[in-house]
C-alpha cells in the first residue's frame, strides 16, 4: 500500500456528517412510567420531524431490548447496563449527524445523568412524560401492571421498583392535560427555541 | 390523551427512512488482522462515499471499544460479545437508512456469520482485508505485535489467538497488490454492481 496515502488524514468527522444532513444532531430522551405514552409520543414526534425533512432514528424497547440488550433483564444492575448501552448508541447516532429519539422508562436519576454525560449536555434533551402511575395502571395497554400486581412480573417500575422523576427536565409533558398533537408541538417548539 | 390519536399507526419505518436518504442502506463489514489496513481503507471509503453524497457512519475500535464495549476484554467470549453488539448496532444504522462501515478484526467465522444473520444477508457486504500476518507484523503501526510477541499483550490475533479467514467474502483486498485508491475503487465498483 502506498505509504503516502496510508497516512493522509482522511477521516470524516461529526461536523462533516452533520453538515451533509443540514441539521443539528441531538438526542431527545423520553422518560416516564410504562404506559405513560413514551412510544406514542416518540413515534408521532419522529413522523413530525421526518415530515420536516429531518433525519431521525428511534431507539425503543422494540429494537433494543430484543437485539443489543437481549442478554439483559430488569434488575437494577441490568437496567443500568441497558441505559448505558442505549446512551452509548445514542451518542453514535448523534455523532453520525442524526436526531435520535429514545423511549425507555429510564427510572434512575443517576443513569439519566450518565446518559447526559455520555451524549454531551449540549446534545441531550430530557423530556419527562409525566403521566401519573394511577393513570398508567388504569390504561395498562399491554396488561403489564396487572401481571406485576399479581406477582407474575418482578422488578416492575412503580410497583416493586422505583421511579425517580427528573428534577429539572427540558420539557415536562402531562398527558392528562396535553393531547398528542399538543405534546409533539411543545417538543418541536422547545427544539426550535434551542436552535435544533 | 386523545385515544383516536394514540392508536393511529404513526411509525416511520426503515423504507421511509432510506427513501428520505435516497440510498440503499448496507453494512460494509471489514475483517482482517490488526495492522492489515482496515481503518485506513474504512476512512478512505467513507470519505469517497460522503463525496458522492452518501450518508455514512464508521464503527471501529475508537468509537466502540472505548464506549459501548468498554466493559469487554479480548477473551474469545468477550470478542464474541463485542462483535454481537457491533452487529446489533450496525443493524440499527442500516434500519436508520445509513451506509455503515465496520472495521474490526472479527477473527471468528461464526461471529461474522452471526453478524450477517443479524444485519440480513441482503444488507451485508463482507470485505476481507487480506494482508499476510508477516506483513502486518512488519508494519506494526501501533507496536502491538511487538508487545504480543514479548507477552505484554495476551489473546492477540495471529500470535496467541486464531484468525479464521472468510471462505467466500464479497471482496478480497490484498494490500500488497492494491494501493489505497485501488482498494476503495474496487469496493465502490462492487457496491455499484450490487445496486447499492
């Protein structure tokens, strides 16, 4: 191999990738109870961003828990490792120039703080989907609260595992007050205000 | 939350993401010894693709071993888990519509077969960077072979850990024959022939 070529600096960096895409890459980190509406809001937000010509990706239980994190359960240690890997992958997507949306319960304050540090505070937007536990349990779209109450599922957030609400989220969405369109518009307005 | 909106199918799928980007997403999987030239070729290939308006991402030791896989070492089991995670992340990038290049030794046939299965055979291009071990050891750009020979590094591929060459790679690059530009052009020609 031609050694003159070998040692030329030919790397494409994050700024080059983002400029190709004409957007400011960011991770929009949704947190809240199971059944709070994270996936619904994440999907609608992604659609709204794609309609605006943005390049997006959605990380959620469907494409992470069955793949990258399929060796992990729901103990505190495994939840921490799950969130660590999601944060590392979100960092790679931000580095690739994309707007990445994550939809995980991510119940622990220290794990979300770690995600913010891994991704970088400038590229991290925390969105608290603040649906009360009683309402999530009433909806119970997947029947999981029923199973957790009857002991069929262990370590279920809100039942026998803690949820630590964000103290100072970028955005707080109360799905009892805001409908889906309002929720998406509030997140879009926040991103615009931050110049994203 | 308005229940009519909640249950509308609003997901953005892989085809929609790829069409936004106007390209066929694929994983270009480089395999070969340490010092074979994988990172050099990967960087030059990424630059060539970006110059052609493609949206790319490069996964290599620099951005994966220090982040997502920093809990892993170089035992056979840890190498397997490393390649599993890289394959899962490459799958996510392909799902996001990107052309992702991976540059890892990935010494074991069964792990590369697993990667092909995870990513999907249609989106998997195996590139064997076939630089002979003697030449890699002669170059030794990071001084790793020297350390491995003196026992300072264990489980080093080619010294005290096996490398199983691909039996039927999509492309084979011999860096003793092909210079860097030729290598990149051969990969680009192969991608074009496969309609990527």
